């Protein structure tokens, strides 16, 4: 068998869209165990669409998604969640009328074992949430909501976390705080696909990155190499 052992997730040759309209054309990404990979690119490039296709919300017209050498193309999101991939959508990623604790418990909904130890780990990771666990999430700041969304996704103890624009709409100080949390999560061994508008910061902390443009792979490489790439700099990093 070919040695793909260090790769946990691979999407290859993905063509997908909405209805008749294709948005992604033959897109590929892969993620190694424990790795953090950033996906950057202009608005409308198809970054969110790619995550939706990986997580089973959209069925690719071509290509396949492999997770731990299992073909998960076309598998339903709840089943994908059960086998070890969690997803934090770009919008509407929390239940505003529920408390922090209830949101985290919702994340554990499909667990059949005792999730309380995991809940405590989430409160260790996000102490600010522990202090407010009975508060409704709708009353929290943007940064705290984002922590709830990540905590909810982590309740299943996934091997892979798909994060769509975790820093969107946050004040600069909160952006760095959320990025620190993302590093902490990655350092616990969770491999991540991180879609980000803050391309510079995302590439600085990611092991590797992919640039998507108009639904196609434009460039990929090590985070540091992309950061220093003249074209990437000119197009996406404001210099
Ligand atoms: N539910 C949908 N139905 C039809 N078209 C959609 C839908 N969602 C997204 N699109 C279209 O697909 C294209 C890619 O959108 P997508 O959200 O994947 O881009 P993105 O790279 O995540 O952009 P952004 O940086 O703004 O989040 C856009 O042209 C968008 O209008
Ligand atoms: Mg998006």
C-alpha cells in the first residue's frame, strides 16, 4: 500500500457547487496528523464551500474526501462528526438563546459516554467560559462566542477541526487572543484546517497554507514560504 500514513485528511480533485453552478474546480488539500493548515484567498474564492464539501454538507461532483484512509465522500455530517471531524461554521455557529454550558453539552449530543471530563477540559482551555457558564451565549462578546463555538466543536474530542473564519468581526486584540487559543488547541494534537481572512497571522502560525482563487488552487506551500512569496504578499498580505 502507498505510504499515506502521516496524512489524516485528503480532499482531491473536488468539483462542487450549489445546484447547477460549480464553485470549486478540481481542488485539492491535505492535512497531516497534528498539522495546522491555513486556507486563504479572496472573498468568494470558495473557502467555506470547500469546508462544507469536506464535512458532507455538499456532495462533490468529482473527486473524493479521504479521512484516515476511509472514503467519506458523500457521507452525512453527523456521521462524519462521529468518526472524528468537527466543524465550526463561519456564521451561526452557536445557539444564542442557550447558556454556555448548554451549548457545550449540545456539542456532546452524540456522545454515548460520560462527557463531563471533556466539559472540564473545555473550561480549562477557556477559563472565561467557566466563570459565565450559566449565561446565555447571545449576551456574550464576539470573542467569547467564538470560544463557545470552538468549545462546542471540541466536545467530541475530534482528530480534525475545520475552522471557518474564527477571527471574523473581532477587534484586533481579540483576534490575537483567538489565535492563541487556536494554537493551544493545535498543540493538544488536534489537526486543523483554518480558513482565515487574516492571512498574515494565519500563515505565520500554520505549518502549511493553500491559496484558493476563483474556486481553484492557486498556490500552496509552507506557511513561512507563502508569507515571503512576493505574489502572495502583493495580493493578500497588503504589501
Ligand atoms: N448557499 C449558496 N448558494 C448559492 N451560492 C452560494 C452559496 N454559498 C456560497 N455561494 C457562492 O459560492 C461562492 C463561494 O462562496 P464561499 O462562501 O465558499 O466563499 P469564501 O471564499 O468562503 O468567501 P468569504 O471570504 O466571503 O467567506 C460565492 O460566489 C458565493 O456567492
Ligand atoms: Mg467563507
